[in-house]
């Protein structure tokens, strides 16, 4: 190999390595652990960096300051991964990543209408009081979802609502939705991981509509069978049948005893 060719190849190699290092220095890996039968829309939002006086161009049906990714339903739990830049430039305006929105939809039955949705939000900030990146290079944000059940319509058919909340570092349930915050200068070349799980235990969507019994719950009768609100108001002896998602008429949800 000639000296000139060897030098050229070395230069190209150095340029490639420099390019990779530059990309790694200005991006991070976003991972989302999804339960089975979850669909996900991920949106990364960018805004002018702190101190910048430029403004974003007027929208014309497009949002160049927003990157959107879609993940279809999968029959089993899965991990979604995206490489997200921490900065962008739109029409000469320097932007930085300020947040990531995670809109998820989950199936609870076989019918087209048997689904529920919720969302998580991750803020990307210039500075945090308590930075969260671990020595392993992975910062985890945890959330847990639960199905809440209710009845609707004249036959009191079962429907479900997806209710999700965050978990703190000790695994304690919080009132906030899943998500949290990450410090921008801790993220380059690292991994930010959102971990979602679903608890097996369901609960009534509204208070004073159901009474716990062996095998599940009974729906309070209320003023009459036609009473769709049907609050218990202390009556724990009169109930009404419910219609299960598969069409069965039952007295107890979910065991149908």
C-alpha cells in the first residue's frame, strides 16, 4: 500500500470516528419497556435553547421541532428503543430537547372498542436538584398501570379504564403520572429507560358502586335495575347482574360466580 493511500484511509477513518463521537456526544438512547398488548406513540419536543433569541418558524401543517415515532401492538412484553438527538437546528434556529411524551394505548379485550389509553411525560432540564443518572449509564423511570372497571348502558356492560401512576426510587406508588425528569448534560451517550408494568389486580373505577365479595365484586342495584349510576348508599344486600365482555350475564366480576 502506498504511503499516500495509507494516509488517505487513516484520514477517512479518523473522520468516521469523529463523526460517530460527535453523534454520541449529542444524543442518547431512549428505551421504553412495554407490557403485552401496548401500542406507543413517542414524541420528542424541541425548543430554542436557554438564552437563544430566535423563534421557530410558523407552522404550515408540519412540526419540524417535533420528532414522532410509532410502535404497534405486540402480543408479549417488549422493549422499544430510539436514538434521540439532544439538539437540533430548524431554519437556523438552535433547538434543544425539552421533553418526551409517551402516549400508550392498551388492549383489555378482543372487541375493537376494548382498549384504554394513558400517557407519560419526561422533562429534559438544564439542571436538577438531584441528578438521576446512575454509574451504569442507565437512568430508569418506573410506572405501573392498573385496569379500573365500570358498567355502562342499560345492560350494565363491563368497560375498563387504564389508570397509570409513577413509582419512586423505593418502588412506592405516587400520585403523578409515569415519567419524571432527566438532566440534559448527563444524557449524552447514556440511556434513559421508561419501565411500564401492569398489575394483575383490577379495581372499581368509582367509589360506592361495588361491594367486594368472594370471587370479585358485585354491582350495587341502586334505585332500580335501570339506575345506571347505582350508588350503594350503604345497601350491601341488593345487587344487579352485569354483562361481561364475552356476552355472559353474571352476578360477580370478574369470576362470574
